[in-house]
C-alpha cells in the first residue's frame, strides 16, 4: 500500500469514528459512501461494495468499543435497554450477514436505501421533553424494543452497517429515551450487533485486512475524542447533526439507486 492511500483510509476512519463517538452511531453511514467514492476520486483503486461492507464491519466494532469506554461513567448506559435491543439485533444481524452473500449488489444498496429513508423521516418527528426525564427513571416497552431491534439487525447485517442510525430514531421517537442515554446505549448495542456482522463478513472472506487495520487504529483514537465532545454539546445540536447525517445518506443512496 502506498503512503497516500494509507493516509486517505486513516482520515476516512478518523472522521467517521469521531462522529460515531459524538452522536452514537457506528459511523458506517458516513464511511460507507466515503470508502466507496473518495479513493477512486484521488486516483487509488476502488473498493467493491462487498469490500467496503467488510471493512466497515471491522471498523464499527472498534469505534463502538472506544465510544462505550468514554461513556462508561455517569449513568448514560441503560443496561436493560442494551440487553433487550442488543440481543435481538445480534440474532437479526447474524441472519442478515449470512444471507447477504446470496444477494446482488443492487439489492444490498436498495435495502440500505429503504432503511436510511425510514430513519431520516423519523428524525424529523418532533420530540418534546425527552431530555427532562432523570436518567434513573427512564422506562420503555421491552417488546417493541426487542422486535424493532431484530428487524433493524436483519437489514443492518445485509449491508454490513451496524444499524445504529436506525436504532437512534427508534429510541428517541418510539421508546422516548433521553438523547445522551440514547447515544451511549446505542453505541453499546451497535458494538453487540457488530459482533454478528463482523463474524459473518470474516467467515465469508469479505474483509480486506490492510485497509481494515488502518481504520481500526483511526477508530480507537477518534471515537473516545468524539464521545468527549458529545458529552459537552447541547442535545438539540446533537439531534440536528444526526438528522442531517441520516438525511444526507438517504438522499445519496437513492441518487445512486435511481
């Protein structure tokens, strides 16, 4: 690998992981398009959609470890939410990742497009007063939490994203979880779900180890820095950043499909 290529991959990983740590999504939603389009723009070899999905899966695994570590104090991690949604998404993502080998690349992108569009619409539904609830008094419907996470897991496993960008609107809008608890718990759930996606991609030989290793180093540096920034930021701003990211991705994917 030449130096310019290594730097490019590192920067893509750094930017994606910093944002992951800050807003609680695995970062695939940002890195997937960056990995697909930036290297060829700079004259390097392009990755296939399968390679990008494989590299993303490994990277998300490490970025979320870094983010959860930074949020471990302060009561932001809701254990029962993480258990119910994490367990369901793990089963779903393993089924999805295993089945993705039989799907055409167009189908994979279409699944991603539908998921991103749904998430984008949900982020613009107004949420009143969710950040006024004390963290130790948060309650949620466990059945809805588990079934929503399972569906997200299947879709996320197919595209090799950990699906956090879908979990975030579900937690905020349907389950009414406060913003910072959503971000921290979502990172933990994404970590659990990325185990399924990562194992699935490795066992089916879809991982390009050189770029994946560079991304991992970038993640472990950038995700905790992003999480620290997210703790200090106003929750309204965090929600706006999330909404914009998710919407931009949905638009980009649909432009490609159509």
